[in-house]
C-alpha cells in the first residue's frame, strides 16, 4: 500500500477517522498525519496539506472546520452541483484541490451527524428518509462518499504521477429477517384459535381453509420457504446472514415461542447453511436488559457467540442503540438503511466503523449499510415488479461502480409466492442474478 503524508494544524479523533476512511479504506493509501512542518517539508512521500491556509506549493485541501470541533451543533448545509453530483461543505479558495471539504462532508454523512440533531420521528421513533439531507437534495440513491473519494483520487493522480490506488472490490451479501418463521404452524393453541376467530369475523373462508390444511399437514406452511432459500444459496454460491427475532411475544413481535423445539431446530439448521445474528425485538428498543436476554437465549440455542445484529423494523436511536450493541459484544450491525426508501442512508456503499459523536471516539462496531429491502418496494413504494427490478438494478449498479457491498434485506414470507408476494420468487432470483453477474 502506498503512503501519503498529510500536514494539518491540529490532530483530532474526527480528523484521523475521516482520513482513514477516505484515504486508507476507499482509496487504498496509507495516510500519515503530522503537525511537524519540518518533517512534512523534508519527506519524500506524496504530500498533502489540509487546513485553513496552503503551505508553499504543496497540494492543498481547504478545511471547513468541522473536524477540528468536538461539540455537536446544527450545520448549515449548502449543497451545490459538482461534476454530476452534489457536494456539501463548500470552501472558497481557488488553491484547494476540491471546492468542498470532502473529509468534513463524508464525516457528517457517515457519522450520521444529522441524526443527533432534533428531528421529528415517525410512528416507530425512527429517523425517516424524508428528514435526511441526502433525500432533500435528491442524492439518497447515490453512494456519494465513494463518488467524492474517486473525485479526490483524480486530483491526487494529476499531482502525483504514478500514484496507485487500491479501490475496494464489489461484493454481494444477501440477508434475511425471520420475523415469523411460520404463518400457521407452531403458534400454540391460543394463537391458532385466535387466528381462526379473526378469519371467521372477517368472513375470510379462503384463509380458514388454508390455515386448516396447513395445521392438518395437508399443505405446506406458506412462510416455510427455507428449502427454496437453500437451493438459491447452492445455485448462486451465496452465504447469507439470517437475523432471528428471538423474543417474547408482543404486538410487533410475533415470531414463534423461543421455547418451541421446532423453532430451535430450524435456527440450528440455518446456522449450518449461513451466519445467524440477532434481530432485536421491537420491545427491546432502548431496553438493554431485554436485549441482553434475547442475545443470550439465541446464543444458547446456537451454542456459539452471537456477534451480528439488525434491529426489528430497522428501529434505532443514535447513539443509544449502538452503545447497547457495543456493551453486549455485538461487532457487526446491519440496520443502516431506511424502511421507506432504497439507497444509501450514510452515503456510502462500504462497511465502516461507527464513530461515537457523544464521546468523540471511533468504536469497533462495524456498520454494514443496507441498500434494498422487500418491504420498502412492496409496502412503502407500492411498485409493480417491472419498476422494482429497475430500481434494484440501479442500486446494484451504483454499488458495483463504487466497489461496495450490496446488502439486500428479504424475509422468508416474501418467498411464499402467495397473496401480496405473488411473483416475488422469480423477482428475487432476477435480483440475485443482477447482483452476482
């Protein structure tokens, strides 16, 4: 890996984190930061100045100041068009390689700075896509941080002939949320009786007939699509991650009882074919004690440590949700996406380490952005299959161009090919084919 020496007026945690993200991770250049001007001037490495004023004739990037701060306060985001996209944190200095502070702009997005500021949550207490600066400026479907990084690479290459970058390579990571392993089976006497009563009340005789056929073993449970998933995994050489809702029954937590032997057997079987993580329940939101119990219970069934997580309903509150995960030894989280829109919530197509703005420190919790979810396309946007495939293709091509990891979020229910999910097996396989091609 090639190295670059950067002269700065002051070294901060925010600055080190941002330079590591852009230069080390996205461009594949080892960044070294110094405040020693003499060392900088005498170095034989490619050199860059980042600060308020240039130094002699060295390549210069003007800083906006965000990375030299510690506090969190409202930022005045001035978006302007730049080379086919938009940029934030403009700087006004003709000597600057870029007309904006790429490191501050990237830090603002990836740290989720705006989610620490006052906002109007949705009915589930979530920061909504419509509240985000990227959605406001029509950039949510672009991995803008990756695009900015390549714009910087072009500038650096014009100054340092022969400088080689090591860009990340594209990957596909399918994931599944198991909110309800079965539609009718293994629900217990009271829940099954309640289901029949509800169907009778709604005069839904077709549902009654199907429920009865499944419970008498004359028909397969529609949510039991796991064999199909295993076939897809084998056919396309995939290794997905399953996130299991393993919690007490609640209004928004309706999976099978954690004590049910069939459910436990299914979880162990999934663990043979894929990675398994926790799907923290709706009821465990901001409740670390309940979350600890759920992680511990799932670990006991798997007989292994659980280190991966995705919040049920993508329901999280920064920084508390991530503080709880870190405290409970979760190392990887897959919640960073919006329920209502596809795209790039943090503006980036690669995984990255969570930066804790409250404590002004980087952490070891790795965030894996989610770009596309079945429920977003069907329930929120209410798109037909043709438009769904079009959007999926657009998102995947953006990830491929960025050298990111395309993370899809599907449910076992979606592959039932029944009711509102009619035709979705073929649709899902078409998306897989685009993703692996």
